[in-house]
């Protein structure tokens, strides 16, 4: 009985995993498909991985995507962490209002957020382009940073900061030496989350990009009807595999560090 | 007495309209071991935080060696704190924790090395320099926290319930360790605790606090033997606390039974509170004592037995190494010297204290 | 100390301005555009346009499909989370693998890939015909859209439920067993009620993106099935009727606000319970 229950558990978790990863596996296989039509296997090829680098529009979309994710996550990490310190010191009512506003981009539908940005930029006659996308991405990224950093900052033993002051540190030095290292994991995971969200975003980018500027998402969307270029599969597969390997490496390093510690 | 080091000059502090300290005035001398003792919420920790500079009093001032340091930030004060739960920097090893303050003061490397070595030796953790503080036991973390504070050669070490998180055996060992360190360093220790046993064991001076007031201040012996009011008597040690009448000098009555005592100056026929420590309640054979009663409970406490004796409806608690039987009839004797007479609380505030305490 | 507090206040200023300029004001713009005509005069016509049969049908379809998708997500996620919590050894990295890593493959591509699985010559139908069965019509159906919604939003259901279940003190469960509850009773009387805030949070986090999507429906619905999201997207990007688009967005906002109220209320009642 017990063994069978355990077996069912394993199979169930396995099936969900397959469900999540089947399309991804398919896309990676597709990137090696000689045939351009996705229904037919035309033989194995590395061709798309080569021609990818000569396709200026894909490279540009890729650069835009990475640049947006980097800039928006770094800026939102800085603004968000600063905001956490301030918000946690606020009186309860003010804090609730700020957290309520912070939650809006997370609770709101992406389409409404996207549309609201579009209307703002239209009304202010701001030229749509890289800048408008960046503003939008920073805005929807900050909540991820705040929601990640805030619990960690509030859980912090306040005596640690006071201990540093007590030992003669200035407030800034005490913050850098004691508070920052303690909340760093939360800042990094918030930042990583923001980076991921920015890379994966399509809807809000769609409404704030205007003509001419493409990210990978908007480029893929515009290609869907005509058929997606195989180079796009190759690029996406490369990004995915790179991130996967990086994550596994980081995990290994952390895992072994933890073992040494114990 | 020795030189005056710190003067907390009529300090008041309230949070959100609730007074935590009310006109607290306290003088601390050089090289003294002072304990602020009281139940939680009595203002002892707030007093400590005002001393360290983490809080600013609403009224009053903090005088350190004649200079007003009320608004001096904590990093500029010659006091260091051992925090409750230690507040160690968990991302640093033991040596870096201890070196933290010295590095800020830009001491040179060999000086820091020497200091770390000295401090670890003092707290009995030699060879722990490169250990991560996360993997230390509670007692070891406690020692690192002390080492981290004392390497800065503070004039005063503030300790905020430092033994609270340790188990009983370790707590008793650390009490002796702290006294030893105090003697070796010859600096002032200001110690906050709610544990009367700790206070009685270690202190030169105990300050008993409740609801933002100082209830009594004095040596452990005077606090224990001559509590000034019911709160102190009740808070320090076990005690029998009875209402009585001060008939005249050296004579009181408890439930109309006369008891000779040694106190004078409470007037005549005045209601007072009377404290008798359980170990001073002598159980004797029937017919040989001042009052008679019946034993209702006998509890073994380790060193002694605790007996509850019903005397005409009032319960007396007695401690003795010789157990009695339940329902045994006994008489009670109290030496006049062991009867402590106290004034009834004057204000309603004090009354409330007594009922809650 | 007073000084430190003031510094902390200044640190928050950039974000407070940012939030006002890019969160609050844009939302006010939606309300503004939604309640005015192209000349700037006040009107309810844009919101009332939801009664237009094409629009109301799109809203109804969106509500229906997102409702089903939310239920499916819940039914899939709850047992999964129970298994993961029971396994105990479940590490953060495993959850990251399950929920976050897939996001590194562009979500449009991931959704698009389902076409290859579902279409007439896709994997499933190729398999069916190879074993002699009739091919099924899978792509461009309501079912395909629901599948796409479940696939995209399942992580939003898993995460809060997992956290809620993981937060339950194991001794509370032991206590229930100790007091004589069967495993089924423990589940229905103790575990499920305790995880309810997570469940509700999961429901709100899946329902809103599913209700408002236009991508899933246009990728897997073949453009035949229009949801309210598609209508709004077209008003903005094709018809350039921002007032009408905003008016319909306001209708969506009503659902979002209801959602927020529900989640706030459950959070509040939980707090009451705790205090």
C-alpha cells in the first residue's frame, strides 16, 4: 500500500514535469530540424545555429531583450531596496498604502497595465521606443524586488545593525557591513526574478514598444502568422540551455559550499 | 563609594502615549556591577537602550563623566553592548566579528590579532578564530558576543538579558564566568535581567524596576532581606506577604496574633505589609509556637521541602529540610529579626503593580 | 537615531514618485479615456459597449474558459503540492526547475509549440493515426485555449499552495492524527482549511491572467475564438479606438478589483484569526 502510494506520487510529479517541459523539448528538437516547416522532420542540422549570427534583426532583438532585462532589473533592484528600507520604517497606515500600490502591477492584468502605459505615453507625447519599454519594465519589476527584499529586511535582527553602531560604525558603514550582506540573497533573488520577468514579458512590451523596436517576444509574435524562423528556435534553445547549465553550476557550487560549512 | 560614572538624570520616555520610563534617576559608579531587575515591560531594556544611544529620552539627560551624551550617536559612545540573542554577524567568522569594531577604529593588524587572541582567551574560546558563528552553540555565541564587545575596551559593558537563551546549567556557569571577566577587566557592567537569581548572584548593586519606576536600589543582601515594598518582596525570592497592624515599635499583629519584631518608626496601630521569607518560618511542635496550623501540602524541592500551613484560613509557606506530614498539626515561630515591615503602597499605581505583579 | 529615520525616509522618495507617475497616474488615464469620447466629453458609452453582442460574447467566453482553466489548475496543483511537501526533501532548486526555469524559454514559443503537438499533423494525431485511430480535432478549439491557459499559469497556482502547505506546522497534523482523525479527515478538516489562503491566492493569480489573455487565444484558438482580451488588444493596436478600448478595460478592472477584494478579505480574516 505504502509503496504503491509512493509510486503514484512519483508518477504524478513526473507527469507534471513532462507537461511543463514537453513543449520546451519540442522547441529544442525543432532547432535542429533541417526542414523549415515544423510538422516534418527533415534531418539533423546545425545550420540555424550558424545563420542565426548573420541575421541582424534577430541579433538586434536579442540585444534589446538582454539590455532591457539588465537595465530594468538593476534599476529596480536599487529603487526597490531603497524603498523597502523606507517603507518598513513607515507608520502602519502609510506602509499599507505603499504596499497596496506596490501590489497593483502584480494583481492587475498585464493587458490593462500595458494599455495604461500606452495611454500615458500617448498623452504625454513621449516617443515610443526602447525608453518607454524600459520605463514599463522597471515599473513591473520593482514589486518583485520589494516583495522579495521586504520580508528579509523585516525579519532582520535589528540588533545586528545596532551592534555595528555600538562597535563604532557609522550608519552607512553599519548598513553596508551588516544589513546588506544579510538581505543580499533576497536582493539577488528579487533581481533574478525581475530579470526573468523582463525577458519573458510580451504583453506589456507589446503595448509600449511602438514600431521599429523589437524584443525577442514582439519579434516572435510578429512572426507567428508567417511561420517562425528556425533561427529563432536555435537562439531560444541556446538561451535556455545556457541558463539551465548556469543554474545547475550555481547549485553545485552552493551545495558544496553548504556541505563544507556543515 | 567610588567615582560617579553615569548619571541618568530624570529620564522620561513614552511610546505612543504609554509611559515606559517616568522620571527615572539613577547614578552608576565606576567599576560597579549594576543589575536592572524587573518583569518584562518594566522599562529596564529601554533604560539600557538609552544608555547605549539607540533611544533618545523624551525628557532628562544622560551624563557620562560629567558630559551630557544624551544626543551622542551610539557609534561615538564609550559603551558596548552584549545583545539579547547576541546579534552576531552571521556572514562573518568569529575573528571578523571580534575585529569589527577595531577595524572601524583603524587599528593596525598586529594589534587586532593580539586583541582577538586575548579576547578569545578571556572568554575561553581559544582557537575559534576561523569558525563560522552559525555553527557555534548558544553558549559559544554568547562568549563571542562578549569578546566582540570587550576588545573595544569600553568603559561600560551593557548586557541585555545575555543568558536568557541558555539552558540552566550553562546559565549558572556563565554567571561565574561573567563575574570573573568583570574582575579581570575592571570596568562597569550594567546588566539587564528578569531573573532574580542572576541578579542576586552577580551584582554589586541591584536596581529593581517596575512600570517605569525604580522600586528599590541596593546591595543584593539589602534587597533580599529588607524589601521596601510588597512588589520587591514578591519579586525577589519566595515570600509570605501578609497584611498586618503596626501596634507600636517592635510589635506587629498578623490576623490579631501579636509578633515581636525589630522595626521601629511606623507609628502606632497603622496598617502595614509584612514579609516573612519561607525559610524563616520555623515549624515546631504543637504548643511551642506563636500560632497553630495544619499542614495542607508538602512538595519536595530538591534542597528542601516546601510546606503549606493553614493558619485560621491564611496560608503560610515554610521551607525546611525536614518534611512534615499532610494534616499534621504544627506550631509556627518566627524570629523577630526575620519579620520585615513595609509601608502599604501609597498610590493607586503602586497598588496596580502589586495586583498585577 | 532620529537622523537615521530621516535618511530612511529620503531613500523611499524615488520609488514613491515612481509609483505615483507610473502606477497610479496611468491607471487614472485608463479611467479617464474609458469615461470620455474622442472629443473629451464625458460618456458611459465605452463601458456600456460591453453589452454589444460581439463584446459580451467575448467576455462570456473569457469568463467561461478562464474559470475552467482555474479549476483545472487547482485540481492539478493541489495534489502536486501535497506530494512535494510530503516528500520533504523537496529543495528550492527542484521548485525552481519546475516553475521558474521554463520561463527562460520564451512563453510565446512555448505556447506556440503546443500547435505542433495538437495540430492535424501534430504529435498526438500522428500517434493516433499510426495505431489506426481517427485523428482528433484538437487545435483551434476551446479545449486548446484552456490547455494553453493551464500550461502558462499553472506555476501561479503551485507556488502559493506549496508555500501555504509547507508553512503548516507538522505537529498540527500529528495532533489531528493523535486526536483520532483519519488521514482523510486530517486533510479535509485540518490541512485544507489551513491552506485555504494559499488556494485563494492561487485562484486569483491564475484567474486574472487567464481571463484577460489575448495571446493564448490567438496562438491556440486560430483567431476563430475571440476573448475579451483580443477585443481590447485590437481596439488599441488595430482600430486605434483608445476610448472604447479603455472602456472595455474598465470592465476588466471591475473583475480585477473584485479579485483583489476577495484576496484582501481572506488575508484579513486570517489575520483576525491569528490575533
